[in-house]
């Protein structure tokens, strides 16, 4: 396995841990900090840089940047109308740079699945464990907000995990083939 692939996998692994932290904090406080989003941006750009150096192509980084800009421009009016939070808009804008442009379709499908699951839990909070249910209902009564960072993070974590799995499968299978020749 090449050093560039290893570095990209380390960056993606750190991003998965940070996304899990963001999901938990967003669930419990409905806040996504700018520091966490900027760190995700740096991790995503770093992983894309390593990938571009390995493949000798900058197309993936360009598609990712265009996707992030398009998502920001599409979601910004919803923030102005107070339908989504600013942290959710920033997290969605950084996500294409984190997962890469070629995986945006997978991310979109996963986001749809997790958003529907989140909506089902919001409509039926009895699906949650008793302690979380009590905390959730009290919080919803006070603020009336939905932590959309949770399905965004869950979809990104799954998309990154699939990327890491495929990268490791390709790296190990090509290494086996090289050893046989």
C-alpha cells in the first residue's frame, strides 16, 4: 500500500471520528461549531490532495469544490428563511470535499435514508429508549428544533467507510497480484 493512500485513509479515519463527535453534539445541543467544520474541510482537502497526487488527476477535487459551492448556494436561502441552521448549511457544503465528487450519489441516497429515519423518529419519539425520549421531548418542547447534522454525519460516515473499504480492497488485491508476478 502506498504512502499517499495510507495518509488519505488516516485523514478519512480522523474525519469519521470528527463526524461522530459532530453528530453527538448536534443531537444533544443543536450546535455545529465552526471549528469542527473547518477541521473537516482541512481533512477533506488533505485526503483529496493525497488522492489527486496518487491518481495524477485534479478532476475529483474540482467536482467536489463545485458540489460544495452548489450545496451552499442551494441551502443558503433556507437558512435565511430559518428552515435549517447555519451549521447544517456549512456541514453540507463541506461534505462533498470530504467524501469526494464521485461519491456524491452514494452520499445522497444515504442522506435520504437517514433523513427519513430521523423524520420517523421525530414523528414517533416512542421508538427511542426511555431516557433519551424524556430528554428529547423536553428539548423539543423548549426549542422546537431538529438536529439535521445527525443524518448528514451518518450518511457521510457510511460513504467514507465504503470508500475506505474499497480502497483497502483494491490496495490489497493489487498487492497480491504484484507478489504473484
